[in-house]
C-alpha cells in the first residue's frame, strides 16, 4: 500500500482528467479558472518552489489572505512533494515565531505588509520569504508567471506527509498535526460519495483556506468530484443568498447559519436551487437547526471532524438529520466510546471518551513522539478528548470536552495560552479562561481574573493589554474581575462551575 508511486494527492486529484476546459473556480470579479488552468498554474508555482530550494519533505508555510493564488500554492506545494503549512491570517508575529521556528519551513509565503516582521523570524531557520497578497499578486505569482507550467509531480507514498496543521490543546504549546497524502485523499473521496457530489455541483466557498474545513473538505471534495466552486474572499450573507440561485452546496460554520437567518431574503424560494447545506467546525445549536429547516425547507447536515482526523462522522444524506447529533461514522472510520480512565469500551447510550480509527487519522504530532504516544491507544485508536455517546440508532452525539478546549467561530482556542498572557500582567494574581454558549460563535471566549486589591485591573485594561498579543479570535469577548476562583479539595480551579456561573452572559448576543 505504501509503495504506490502516484499516491501524491495532486496526482490523485488530477490524473485522468478528461476535460481540461471544465470550470473549476470562478470569482466574484468574473474570473473563470478551468481544471487545465489550475494544473498549469500549480506547475508554474511548483517550479518556483523548486527554484527557491524547496525539496520533497520540506515545509512550505503560508500566511496570506484568501485568494485563488493561495489555493494554487497549496496544490503546488503538494505537487512538489513538500509539506504545506497553512497559518491563520489572524496570527500575530508573537504567535508566528513559535510556528515557524518549530516547523522550520524552507519557504514562508506572506502578505507584503508583513514581510519584514516575518522575514526576521524566517531568518532564524534560514527560510526564504515570498509575498502573496489578497489580490493574488506578489513576488510568488510574479515569478510563477515567468515559469514553465510543465512540472513532473513528485512521487509520494500514502504515508508521506502532505500537510501540517497546528492544533490547540488545553495546556502547553500548540501541536503540529501531521497529515499524509492518504489521510487527505481517502477522507475527501469518502465525502464525495457520502454527500453525493457530482460534476454538476457548484459550491459556494466562503470558508478560509488555512483551516481543515475550507482547505481540505471544501476544496478537495469539489476537485475530486470535478465540480466547481464560487470562490469568495470572505463570508457575506447578502452575496451568498444571491449566489444560491446558481449554486447547489454551501459549507459553513454555525456562525454562517445564524447570520444568514438574520436576513429576510433567506426563504424557501431563495434556497430552492440548493441541494445541501453542511455545518461543522463547532456545534450547531438545535434551535438554529430547527429555525433553518422552518425558514428554508432544508435540514442542515451536521458532521464532526478534527484537525487531526479530518471528518469522522456525518449525518446521512438520505435519512434523518438529527439536531444536536453529528451522525454516523463515515465508511472506513470506526468510532467508539470508552471509559476515560480505563479505556474500556462503553455500551450504547453511555457518555464517555470519543475515540476514532481509520485512514483519516493523522500520523502524529510534529516532533512530539511522546505526546503522540499518549494520544493513541495500543490498538491504534486516537483519543479525541471529546466526550460523547452513541445512541441506539448509531448516531454520535458530542456532549462536551474532556479537555477545556474552546471552539469559537469554528476556531480552536486553548485557554492556557490566554491565561499565560493575562497572568503576566501587573496586578493580576491568576486567571481562568472558559468558553460559554454564544448564539453567533458557538462559544464565547471569556476570562475570569483575580487581581491584587487597588491594582486597577479592569475589563478594559485586560483587553487593551491583550490587543496585538493574540489573534482576534482568541481575544476574550468579556473579562470579569472577581475576588477568587472556585476550587476543589485538591486546589484545582473548577472551570465547570465558572461555565455554569457565566452560562447566560451571551444569551442576548446576536
């Protein structure tokens, strides 16, 4: 299996293309990129990567606003046998310093406005820097325009790495999840079949492409199906509702659906041409699920995935899409619920730790062999850290997290990082960061802070001190200054009590 010569994801995506003129991508500006164009552009960019010294197995890091050229860079890196490392555009230089020095890429691609700051970090690991802007232009594309489109796709095995995505934990530093060519290909091909994708589909692509959902699920599934996508730079409810008249699929995070429901233009008539609405990256509130069905006549299809595993489960295409459930395991994926302490499998309906196994499960954490070992059972099952159950109909329900990870707007936020920043502030004794229900973001990042008397620490002063230190999605939406944090007999902060205390603070947030 691991000796397949053409296991490169790029080969699997494009080999056997029988209609190079078929439309792959269109933009709001009216640009139309065919499958043949996409292959040619990936060839030109792959030649630039090679000319900059990128070798098979090298990391190529990218932090740039969403553009077709950014998607081409991902395809080119994979085609060249490199390991693609997408970085959230909200990350500050303080955060990027860790990712770049840990991954040690040979090339970093970024917006020209950040080239100086990122360049200083890149020099620490002897990485070259190229620029790429939101308009798809920069030194990378200038060089690609002059390069040959002919490029021999580098042979890779199934287990060779195609990407590293940094994921958050509740303690310690971010971990680089290593994803292989077969992890990505097998999962996308499974979803093409499960979600009934065909070459007639048109996806509204409004997700970012530095995240599993937008980069691997939306893009790879569309390309494998020989479908097309309308590539939007960002989420815009009015634009999306207008596009529904000529599209068939929308993939989004819960925030998309709550904001679309605020538009009076969302009706059964405006969604009549659509066949599928998918939600993921964070739990979709049951109320949102029901309101969407009442307004549009469509049941949102919710699924469950992780950075480390891509997609694990999905509500059925045909059959009941249960509000609050994430459906059945995908073909080839096994999901079980175990006792968190003993690892013993639990019976149906019992809440425990969700564990998964299958070709979608990652190869481990970058340069963290001991951490990798602790996250896997001896029989190969990955311990997700999510608590849940499997009901008598086989539907998986995610009920919480064994860890304190916060998912806000579809992005993973780990409290320890924010707590460390707050605790370092003058006058602060300690802090606890939690996630509490938020109608728009799924969970709102919330900080509870204990400080010295007369220290003058306030919500405003904490937020001001954090500004520029953390990505916007990690910033607390509220900060509460209290006299003390609740603790158990062992002195451990009881975040479950804090979550209960502040559970309704965003109840009226829209």
